[in-house]
C-alpha cells in the first residue's frame, strides 16, 4: 500500500511537529532507559539558558551496557549543532555530572557527527524557549518573525550574529535587534 492511499484523519495531524522531531520523540519513548533521559533533561546548552540538550536536538541516544565486571556503563550520544561547536566539551561534562549526581558513576559521552544535526531536530518546546531568549527559531522558509512582538516585518543586519549558527536581524515594527537561529 502506498502512503497516497492512506486517508489521513485530520484529528491526528499535528502540523507544527516536524517529522525529524517526531522520529526523535518515538525513539526516546521506546528507550528502555527513560529514567536516564529524564535526568539528562537537566542539562542545557551553556549558551542557551533553559534550552535542554534534548530540546535542542543534541541528545541522540542513551545506552546502557555491562562491562566485564558487570558494572553498568552508560554512554550518552550527542551530535553537536555544528562541527567545531565549542560548547560540546561543556555539554559533555554537564551530562556526565548530571548522571554522576544521580548515582550513575560510569558515564561516557560519544560524539557522533553523522547523521548531522539539523534545526529540524529542535523540539516545539525548544523553539518556544528560543523565543523566550529573544532568539527567532529556525523555520523552513527563513521567514523571520520578531521574537518580541511577533511582527513579520524584519530585516537582516548581518548573516553572522553572536555565533556562526545565528544571523542578526532587526524588527521594523518594534526596532528590537535579535538573533535568528539559522535553518540548517
Ligand atoms: Zn518586534
């Protein structure tokens, strides 16, 4: 059966949920170590206060294995927002610390670069948090709305904002200068 032959039920369509994030959410829900994912919800991007590694789409997987002496070994799998992102070391340390504090002593972080991170992995909650930080969240068409007043009348000031993954914009309605998290 092709997907075209399935008639979607309108009640089941959530238009704001990007397929890339929906897939991540299913993956997390199916994980046997939900408790560990929940602990890692304490860990935020050092440059984006309140935005967790999960919401940002950096946290990819949490794996548990037993070593030769039957000790539990936890591996946290992360993908940086862009290669060479200086925040990776801080994120890794914070993830290890959070699990250590919860009583899990053997924790390591694996950084994987493929598949590459994309802004599609940011959760709906993450986009809300970006707006709360006065950063316009990424969108497919690069229609940048002001995170402060919501106006669509904005102009680009610089393709590079406070970091390489952001561009600097100004709102023509309220004059706010803000970062736009570039679509990647
Ligand atoms: Zn504005």
